[in-house]
């Protein structure tokens, strides 16, 4: 039993790293622009489909690099044309807009690639488990964790060490003052949105290697990411990271005892956090 | 004082009464007008969500049938029209609303659908109240032609019990009787598991464990960890659609196919097509397969669907829709009437003609529960076909539906015909 629990804790961390990657993109956008991006799952699926379309030409590795970039470009265009118009308005506007966008993206993918599941393979050597006993540690899963870790590290470096990152962080705290100080807030938001969508695209490619590729891919994965943000605390990126890992582990450990409750448990966890510490584990007080 | 209230209530009552009255007066007129018009088959099936592909394929099969019916003179000499509504994949409320639209506003003569079992049950109930012939295309849960059966509801696809019974002995004899179940947590999964458990009990097998997985789960690794820890001989995967793609893909990435036998009941070409080649493995049941060289008319059907489907072959879903729509025409023409009771009576024990059946053993609608008794195809998946990229299944054994279905008196179906 102990072994089984340990297995599941490890496995939960692997999945959690993936949720964290998705949630970080969501969190970035939410923090700076106060837009709850319901279309994030749509962008994630777009990233996955672009990778599927690109793989025959540029191989898995090329697709892994190109597809998130292309997804980010689409994201930037969407931000410029649509999202920008609802900044500063009642949050209901952005909710409705991104909600509609999610449907448009999903149906767009369906129109282009059809409603069926597409076969997406990762390189053979990544598919094999490292050992019989630790069979859940496949090359691909470890790669996923490594890549998620690198992406998170780069994101934190970007935010803490670069001028743009500092502006994003400052904007998160007080956008008006940043604007008054002469920072081009419009460009900052666009860039920030692009980075968030890049992370969604990256998560999409990784998801396609593990799951079946179909237009609803993103919709199925988006809820745990929202939960991760709430558990970790709105406004805190380290919190989001922690939330993602917690969600993965909680659902993994639950699988040992109550297999049918693995999904429910993350919402129970969220409810508990909201009851005991409404701002989330690492969230700042009074932000939302 | 509320001066407006009584007046408003009065006005509303008058309006309601007037509308109801108008509807009553108008009703006979609508019926006569309809008599000369086209015969309408309403189809409520998913066009969006998880089951979008299954729904789309069923609709495509039904449309092909409607085109053929029209080419052959229609239904009782009248032209046939297929009206399609998106039921969504999971929102039964929407499915019910769309079905009411088909029946109340479009005045359809027949109803087809649905992929989703819960929706199939709901549609059956509505059609029963409206007294319309309803053919369930692809909802498998036993109750449709069991405890919730209706005189007007017929079903093309198999019951879950038929699916498990057809493959259980192959699994037990070839791979052993220690089974672990991964079961999707809704009616379809539960009844499949019960079917297998009944077989295990009767044949001295052991259930070493079972885990219920939420519908729409994406990560199955923790369930697979549980499953391998129980050291079964066979891991039975009962998921369908996208869940099936996810669980099989992950099980193979973990190398579990090399240590245990992976199998299940219902499997579909849509799923095998969505899996990467290395994950097309396992023992399963197909409800119809496109490669049946010795069965007449199958190649024509395959060619006709290929023309409409970007060159891709038909799946069991196309066949469900095709047989569903043809059943409407055959019943009406056979009974020479659009009266639902007469048509339902005509279909009792009715054998499908070979150009519609497209399978061996003369499938027929069983008297007593209205369940089609088709042939089931037990076999195994293969990574790629020798001469066609979509030849992903090898049929090892053809099983007669009537041999694996519960007898009518054990299905729980108590048919009540209108007086």
C-alpha cells in the first residue's frame, strides 16, 4: 500500500507539473489584464493541432518549437483585435468574449481537421518505461516534467531579471501607476498575453503526446488549471505552480483509495482552501 | 391597490386560451397539409463535444439511406427528408429540447438517435408520448430495450450484455480468468462491467479489482498503477470514445500491453484510427466491420460512404445510421402506412433485407423487446492494414446476436402496446 501511495505521489507530481504549465499561462494573463481566459483550452488544442500538422515536415522537435510560437502569434492577433476592447470593462465582458472564443476555436479545429481523434506519436525512445517497477516513469513523462521545469524557470527569470518582466510584475501590482510612468501598457499587455498563450501552446503539444488529439482536448484540461490558480492564490505565480502540483498529487493519491473521486477531490481541495484561506495558499490579501 | 394585476392575468389567460384554441383549430389543417408533403425523419444526434465524430458518422449513414430510399421511390410514394439537430454530447436537456422541436414544430414522422445512452432513453420516452416510431442508433445501455423499453422504440446497436457475452469466453479461454476492470463511471460502463462479472461468476473466474474512472478523464496513469498492482491476467478497459483513446494510449506507453493482456468489449474504428499505430492492440468486439468480402452489398456501401467521407471507410456508426433510416422506410412501406402502431407491429421479428443488413446471419428485430439481433465481430486490433490504412481490426470470430443476448423475459422489458 505504501508503495502504491508513493507511486501515485510521484505520478501526481508529473501530472501536476503539466497542470502548472497550463495554469501559469492563465495566471499571467489574469494577473496583468484581469481577463479570465476561458479560451485558454482552445489555444492549447490549437497548439496541439499545429504540432500534428507540422510534424510530417519538421519532425516532433521542430513542431515542439514552432507550434507554441505560431499559437502565440494567433494569440497576439486575437488580443489586438478582440481582447483589447474589453480591458478595463466589467469582467463579464471578457468572460463572455473568451467563452465565445473557446467555442469558436473548438469548432474551427473541428472544421479544419474533422471531429475525429488524430493519431499523434512521440519519438519511439520516449515511449518506453525506464524500468518495469517504475513503469509510469516513461521517457516522455520525464521529458514533460523537465520541459515544464525549464519553461517555468525561464518564465521566472524573464519576470525577475528583465526590464519587461519587471514591468509586467509592476503592472500586476498597479497598472495605472506603471502607465503614468510612461510604460506602453498596451504593448506590455499584448506581449504578456502572447507569453501566456505560448505556454498554452507548449502544454498543448505535450498533451497531444499523452492524450488523444481531438478538438475538445483543451476543454477537458482547463478546469484543473483554474483550480490550481485558485488553490495557489490569485496573483501569485509561485502559488499557481504549487497549486498545479498539489492538484496532481491530490488526484493521484485519491486514485488509491477512491478511484471514482479523483476529479471531485480537486474541487474539494479548492473548497477547503477557499474556506480556510480564501486568498489561496500564496495569494496576496485583498487582491480580488 | 394593484390595478394592473387582474387585467394582466386576464389578458394572459385569454392569450393562452386563444393560442390553445388556435392550435386545436389549426391542427387538422397541418395534418392534411402534411399528407401531401414530404415524409420527415428527424435525427437528434451529437454534432459537438466528445461524441461529435460518432454522431456525424451516424448522420452520414442515415443521409445515404435517405438518398437511396428517395431513388427507390420514397416512403409510400412520398419523398423523404432528413432533419438533423445537434443534441450535444452530454447535455440531455438540450437533446430533449431539440427532440421536442423536431416533433412539435417540424412534425417529423420518425425519430432517430442517439449516441449517448442517457439521451437515447430520454428520446425514447418523448417519442413514446408522441406516438412516433423511434429507432435508437447508437446508445448501448441495456435499459433502452430492457427495463425502459417501449412499443415504438427499436434499437440497431447491441446491448452492453450482448457485447460482453460475445467476447468473454475468448478472453477467459485464451488469456485467463483473473480480470481487473477500468470502468467509466456511468450507465454504459456499469452495465458492461456487470455483464463481465456475471460471466466470471458463472465460470469460476476472479475479479482481482475494479476502478471507476470519471467520464472525460484525461490522465489514467493512477488507475493503471492500481491495475498492475493487482496482478491480473487481463486488464479490461471499458472506456469508449476519447476516454478509450486516452486509456489505451497511456497503457501502451507504460508497457502494460507487454505484461498483461489488454482487452474490453465494444471497440470502434474511430478509436483505433485516433490511436498511434503502436497502441492499436487488444481483443475487442466490433459491431460492424467494413471488410467483409463474402457478404453481399458491403462493398457497394463502403464505396458509397467513401464518396461522401473524403475517401474514408464507413464505421459501425455509419451502419447504425444507415440501418436506422432504412428501418423507417421498410416499416412504413411494409405496413403501407405511417401509423406508428402498424409500423411497429410490422417490425416484430422483421428480418432486414441483405442490402440493408450488410452482415451475415440475417439480422432481425426481436419480438418482445424490439432489439436488433445482429452479428457481432470478436477479434483483435492491428497496427496497420496490409492493403488499406483503415484495416485496423482482424475479425477472429463472428457471433450471432441471439446467442449472446439475454432472453426477452430476463431483460426486464414489459412492453405496453396502446389499446
